[in-house]
C-alpha cells in the first residue's frame, strides 16, 4: 500500500521556511527538522520528526519513529495514532500531546479536515480519502503535538485568526 511505503528520503523539509508539501507515502528520518514555516502532510515518518521545529504544521497520517518533537519550540503537529503506540514514541520532556475533541477544538478540526482535503486533491491518496470518509471515527486517534511552552489556547486562537 502506498501509505506504507517510504517514498521520500531523510531530512525532507530540513530548515524549511515556508511552502507546502503533500506526500502520498512515508518519509524517512528527520522529516521537518528545523522547520520554521512549512506545512506538510505525510503518511508516516521515521525517527526524529519535527526535531528543533520552530514553526509550521506537520500532519502525519500514520506511524512515527522515535523521538518525535525533540527540541520543538514552535509550530505544531497532528499525528494519527492507529496503532496506539505514539505515547511511547514522542519526546516527553519537550512536547505535550492532546486528543482533538469535538468540543472546544473546532478550529483544529476544520484545519485538519482542510489539510486532508488538500492532500487528497493534490495526491489522490486513497488512504487519506478513507480517513476523511471516516473522519468522526478517526478523530479520536489523532494527537495534537505542541511544544510544552506553547499553550493550547494560544494555538487555537492562532488558528481562529488565520481562518
């Protein structure tokens, strides 16, 4: 299945300052390292994703490697945790994770849904299409990952203003 195959190599978006990237497949290690403004949707990543990230948004629609978010000081990520093992894969010292709920996080729901639609439109990803079709059932498996220093309220307000 394409969403289980690594199709982009290591260090994609290393130091990215803007732009968008949609990948109908998995990325290698250190995806989005030092990202300061790019938005990306990918269907899985290797170790050290979002390391030293200072801005931007990363969406991972599949399994991650270890040490997710180490050194992350800005931006945020959405991670689909189908196998329910992400709690053992992120950097507990530097990032917090929160379940996206239907109440109080409407801006994040709309944002994630819009990114999924863009991903489908630009890549024809069958996997993302299934996820969007079952969005309400899939939602409880998605984590919002943010730096410990960033408040959830501030991220939500930022999304509200951008909408």
